[in-house]
C-alpha cells in the first residue's frame, strides 16, 4: 500500500511538472518578462537621452506602471551615458537593451544584427522648406494664466492626491481661440522639452494616412495594400485600411498589456509590422473591435511603402505635417528595419502636441491650406461599433459607457482626444474652441481620467463668455 501511494505520488508530481513544462513552452513567460524589461530599457532611453529627464526618477515611475509593478523589486538597469545605451533586466536575466541614435530617438536591440539607421542628413530632412502655415500660438516664455480660475485649474492638475496612485503631471497647455492662455511645467521640463506621447502616436499616424488620402495615394475603403494578404485564398485580403484604423480588422492581434498578448510581444521583434502581418483572421473584418497597437503598426508600414522608404517617411512627416504646423521639437522613432514605430514612440513638446490638436480642431485646415480631406475629421471621430474608439482617436460622440462617464465628468459630448498610456492626452473641444494638452506619468489605471475631467470642466468654466 505504501509503495502504491509512493508510485502514485511520483506519477502526480511528474504530471504536474510536465504540465508546467508544457505551459512554459506554450505561454513563454520569458517573452512576457522581456516585454517588461524592453519597455523599461526603451522608456529610460528616450526619457533620458531625448527628454533629458533624471534616470532614477524615470526608472521609479516606469516601475509603477500596471503590468510592470509586479516585477519592480526584481528589475534593475545599467545606463551608459557615453555610449547612450540602457540595459534593463530582472535579477540580471532576461536582458533588454535600447540605444539612442541622434535624430531618431531610441531603438530596442534584438540579437547581434545592427538595426536599420536612417542614412540621410536628418537635420536637412527636418528643416522647414517654407514658413509654417499655423500662426504662432505663444511667445518664447511660459504663459502664466492671468485668470485666477485658470491658475486654480492648473494647480489642481499638478497637485498630488494624499494616497497613491500618483498623478505625476509633467505639462499642461491650454489653447483657446488659437493662442496659449495658460501652461505649466514640472521641474526639469520646459516649453521645448520633447515628451513621450505613447499611443497618441497613433493619432499622428492617422494624420499621415489622412494626408496620403488627401493626395490620392491611399483611401480608407481600399483593401489594405499588404502583399502578404493578396492571395485569392487568403481571407485577410478583405481587410480594408479603415478596419486597421478602427481596430476592427478581425486579426488575432488583441492587446491586453499582459506581456503574453501579441500586440505586446510585437516589441520583441526587429520587424514589428512583419510580425503583425502574419496574424491569422479570427473574425470577419469590421465585425469585432478590440484595442490593438499592432494594427496601427501595419498602418505605419503602409505609410512607409506609400512614400518610398524610411528616410522618405521622415521627410514626408516633416514636410507635410510637422513643418506646416510649426512643430519644432519632435522625435519620430523607427523599428529595427526602418518602419516608423507608429503605435507608441513619438515625442514632442507640449506646445507641439497642442499644435497637432489645432489641426483637428480646425477641420484639417492650416493657414488656409487643407492638409486633411474635407470629410476626414468627421470620419475619424465617428465611434466604431460597440466602442468609444473612433479611428486613431477616442471620442465622446458615442453611446459607450466610457464616453458617457467622461461626459458626466465634464468633458463635453462633442469632445475627442488623442490618448496615450499614463495619461497623455490632447483633448479637442470644438464647441469651446479649445485644445487642452496634459502630459505626465500617472499610475492610475485610467490615466487619471477624473483629473482630466476636472481640468477640462474648470478650463471651460474659466473661458466661458
């Protein structure tokens, strides 16, 4: 009897160990951990070498992010200020590295193969060929609000709660009737500091697609121009550009920020769009919405292919978008094969983000020139079915509970906004002729949506005639 129990115990233990081994092979926790270390390395790299922020402060704030918080006591980093590289690891294992390259931000390094580096004179590509179409929105100095109510609104946006999660606001800019009427910056951040927009980069990709549409090179209704999907037997050939814009492609690219999901693991690949393009179809295009950074990365490849390559992408963005808007402090990042990192990694000053918002507030027209098709803004802020996500923007013009919740917080029904992780927001308020930018590192899972609601409602009250 004892022997029989012993044998049974050994069998059960063996089965459990086999199950753990199989689960490890299937779920690959090492990849999920590398997603975390990769984020920390990349985040540190851009915020230290592009934004000029303090590395230890950046590291502490990165560890307070949902999905990384569980590893905070295991994570460490090494920063080489001379080589301008950052390595992050967990107890010395699962190392990830990112390297800064002048003019194109940071690139995560995968394996021994060097990443694609833009070879042209980047400053020449970025140099404006003509004066900006958008009039200046402020002078060189910080615009202190003259209205006590506006000062109070900024006070509230920067004050910290008595208990976590912390707000960590880095910048707020308020533009009314085309001029900055109030702004404030955290210590170490200035009017010219480029700040990471995270998923607000998706809204910029929307603008690039919109400009290509205005120029007749791409249309939302066309089948996505992705050669890998062109076979007559491939159901993905039915995916349109609009499906990618609205995240209704039906591809198995759902994003959950768990580290195990394909959109997160896309960052582990040198060719990010090349990874995403292999995803299978799990629902008919247009029938199902799920947030997915990977679908925006496919749009970034479409932009690259439409304009002719990596250098041409940079030149196109500066010539057709940033230059006309007078955006001066922008860094676009590219993946290891030279495709724009369209889902997360653009940096711009808070005022530059406000200038971008003015393009959409003014229906795609700048200085009398139409950059975006006349129907583009209305198209892009109309909610996708079953969602408060539109096409590169989030929108209150929706019956979704989240949109109704924002309206109750004081953000009007006609509002729409670019949104990024940790509370990056460019809020566009057509009914009040306002653009409000909030940038920071909020640890709140909602990106401090309540704080944003208070900021918006107080600014509206202060500017109401």
